[in-house]
């Protein structure tokens, strides 16, 4: 068929479709159905939309509004401009919390990205023993924060299992102050965070590992690459995007750390309050009858800005790496 | 016709909206011509106390056929947060149970009635100290009684006599003053330092330890400033810091809670622990071996008075539709007769005049540890006081106070700096 003939044919077809169909009962039914078809998806989405709008969008907008007021929970307060933000940078607890949360990101994130990958690499496969290890490593993820707190407080207490064993083995003469020293508490909490996160991120890596073509390993093997070189040159590039995802997730989680320090210090933020983190500070300022919701909102905004900036930097670095 | 999926979607959306709109209304209302009053306690609806409250409500409703009492009980965890959200949403129950710091927060927000205005004669029903505890003023609060006093709690100091003997102390000579207390600390350091045995962790969670050592007052008379950083306060804190550095106080004291202190005491790491009158029953149940070696003494004090009285109170919502009924019922709950009936079950003490003269309190069997603990506490309640002002809440000074002390104990600042900073922080919060 020539192009001209084809065009004519199409034009005819369009004309034919433009013609009105004769009015009949089938047409009415079609109109009803199309009304139902249009409204149904909105109805399905409505509950989720209402929940997201009320509890996330409105709440976030309200946080922005409150950050510029001196409101407390029971008093609406007045607009105070940037006063809350200026006060923040003169607040010792805020500066301590900022330092601790930043240290948390710096120390925890590399372990969160690398260790679960190594673990996932080691426990992949379908054997029963691997299944047992996968389950064991995932176990902490399903534990409640209270249980985790009890386990680790009992282990790390000055009279706990770890100190008792080290003492019995004559490695130490005095208990290591895991829970009674500023840095002891902070690093113990980091350890617990890594312990808790290993299983979770391992599962994400396992999915990514399953998508790497086995032939790549075979080819690498034929080229004489051992397990380490295969891990470095096949596995790691294969899960690169997952690594970036985990880096982002663990950065957000590390900066907002709360549970681990809270349970290890019974909510006291460690000796002298020196293990305060941003989330603990938000809780301290933003809860209770005399909660300073304006001030707590300002801290929340700072957290949002810092985490957002970290993520943007990571994205830029990732893009540059890809280029 | 709608398909099943669409019907479910519509019903689901409708149900959700209805449930959001119907989020619990807990305050007063009129129910079929009757005045309904909501009465909220915390952690009291259980096998031990429910029958008491049911009987109490029944008795009141019988005498007041036009009133219905709706009893609500909230778990202790997050109780303050629950009250906050109730107050913020205008759903505060007509009568709320709470300590002075909780009621202070509500009073400051204008959520509670000034009972001294609404019922001026109520003051005559309660002991003077109890009425002082519910009286609040300053920092935006017009002087008044923002609640009715309910039960009072305090307790003795528990001593592990086995550890006392082991560390060279005489179990028959229980320390009662601060000099004796620190002398006991020195003996423990000398004889038991390497055994994991410590005197106690008193300072760091008891602000009253300053007042019983000679600090003149915690705040000034108009409650506009804190004053506990005087010479006596610094001297007292210095003694604690020295004891900590010598090894008489465990490192856990730096960030410990009362429950941690109880754990250490039950594990045999502490020689002494400040407890409540009913702690004895807890030791009997949880640590029977320890119970056999326990002795009780009064709270350590240089003037013979306890400064650790804790008053429970009933606040009346400012939004109550029936404030007269709410106050009347709260007075009924807190009258001497009903308080004593409750106190017998809870090992606490009455704040209503005449309550302490009840036969129950004059016939305490002192042959048991529980009886001794109750008797010592009773004597303390009679002439003691609550040292921690309502303003000195966890977030508005108390936690910071503990943290500054911890830093002093670690040698990161002097005791004077610790108290000065604590006062400065708390004063700043007062002004906010």
C-alpha cells in the first residue's frame, strides 16, 4: 500500500469512528460503567490520601509554621521569626546532639554499607545451613527495642557478662565503662545499631545478589579471579545501586538515631546528658505538658535540612561516579 | 450497581472518616438528664484497686442520683503525654489525677480550675503541707490551689545489714544524719572497695538531699528564681562528689533511675537505698534472701525532717461543664474516710485532716519490716515536706540538675559550677 492510499484509509477509519452510534440501552450502560470506572480508583486511593494528607502533609506544614513561633503544646504562641533557630546554636544540648548524630553517621554508615554485603555474599545459596545463618542474622530485626535494650544493658553493665568475662580472663582489672562514660555509651550504641541493621540490609543485598548473572562469576573464575577478586570486581559493581540505596537509608537512620541510646541509658541520654542525639532532643523538647513545640519544630527543620543536604551530596557523588 | 470492590472502598473510606471524627470524647456531658463527670486516674484499674473505686463511685452516685461518674484509667507509661494530648484537644477529663509537676503544667496552660476560688472552704479539709503542695503561683500562674490533695507518699531508707557487717558498720546503729551517712561511706570505701559494694546512689536523683543538708530554700518566695546553689548546697554536693571519687558510689549513679537503684540494691551492690513504704513488700517478693537482712531507718536528714514527701492530687478541668459536681466528687474521693480506706490498700498516707489520727495508723504492727517501714514513713509524713517545687519538672530543670551533678562527679566541673549551671538552666526555663 502506498503512503497516499494508507493516509486515505486512515482518514476513512477516523471518520467512521467519529460517527455517532445509534442511541440504545447498551450506550447508557457504557456511560454508567465509565462513571464507575472513573470514580473507583479515587475511592480506593481516598483512605490512603486522607491518612497521608492529615498525618504527613499537614503535620509537616504545621511543623514549618510552628518552628517560627514560641508555641508550647497548650499555648498557640506568637510569631518569633528566626529566634528559635538562633537560640539553637547557643544551646549546649543542641550542639552536643548535633555532634553525636554526625559522629553516628560517620561511624555507622560505612559499616552498614559494607558488612551486610559481605554477610549476604557469605550466606547466599539455598542450603539449609545458609538458611539457618540468614535467619540468625535477621533475628535482631524482629526484636522489640525493649528486648534489645535489656539484652545489651545486661551484657554491657559494669557487672555484666562482657566485663565479667574480661575480668575473669584477666584482660581488664576495672570494668570498661560501656554504659557509664560518654564515649562508652555512644560507641556501644553504634555497635548495637550495626548489630540491629545487619540482618535488615543483608536481606536487601541478597535480593540484589540474586540479580547478578552467574555467568559473570563463571567468566571471572575462568579468568583466574579468586573469591576476593570476584567480590571486588563482580559483586560490588553488581550491587552498586543497592549500596547507594543502603547508604541513603542508613544515613537517614543514623542521623535520627533514638532507640539504641534511649534504651541503653534509660532515657537519660548518658552521664551528664552528653549522649543526647537530635531525635532525643526533639522528644525532650517536644513532649510533655510543657512541651516547647515551637523550639522542637525548629530542631526538626534543622534535622530535615541536614539529612536532605547529606542525601543531595550523596546523589551528586553517585552521579559523578557514574559519569 | 456498584461492584463489591467499589462498595468496600466507599464503606472503608466512610468508616475511616467516621472513626476519625469520633475520636474519644472524654469530658463531661449530660446523659439522659444526668450530669456525667469523667474521673481519670493512672494505673489504678486493676484487681487490687478496682473494687475500691467501684464502691466509691457507687456510694457517690447513690447519694447523688442525678450524677454519673465515668471512671477512666490510663497506663502509667506515657501518662503525661496522654494528659497533654487530652488538654491540647480540649478533651481533658473533668477530674485528673497527677503529681504536682503534671498539674503545674496544666495550670500554667490555664487548663485547671483554681479550687481555692471555686470552693474556698476546701482548704480547711486538708493538712497545711498538703494544701501548700497544691498551691501554685508565679510565671503566669495566679496564686491559687490548682487541685485537691490526695494521698501522700514517702518512705524510709532501707539498709542491707549483711553488707553493713561485712563493711565494718554496725547494723544496730543505722545512720540518720548526713555526717553519719558519709562516715558510713568512708567505712565502705575502706573495707569493701574491691568487692563491688557501694554505699548508695542517693544524690543524683534526689533534689531533697540538698534541703535536708541545710540549703535554705529551693526557690525564692515568689517562685521567680531558684536558690539551691547556696553554700550549704555546694558543701553537700562536694561531699557526694568526694565519695564518688573515692569509690563509695557506683558509676551507674551517673545516669541511673530509681528502678536501677533498686536493681543494684537487690543484687547486693548497695548498702542503702531510699525507698517507699511499700518497697518492703516488693523486696519480700522479689528478693526474699535480701529481705531477711534488711533494716529500715528514716530518710537521711540533718534536721530530722524528711523533704521527700510526694503528693498526689486531683485537678479539675477548667473546661468542665459541671465544675461544682467535679469539685464535690473530688472532695468526696479525698475526704479523710475515703483516703484512709484507700491508704490501707496502697500503703500510702492521707492528706485530709484527721486521716493520720485514724486507728489504722496508730496501731501499726512494728514487728515486721513492712510495719517498721510504715511507721517510719508515717512519722516522716507528719512533719515532713515536699522539697521539689512543681516548677522543677524533668524537662525544666530536674534532668539538667542530675546531668550537671554527673559531670561534677566525673570531675568535668566543680560542684559549685554544677549547681550554678543547674540554677541558671532552671531559671531560663522558668522565664519561658
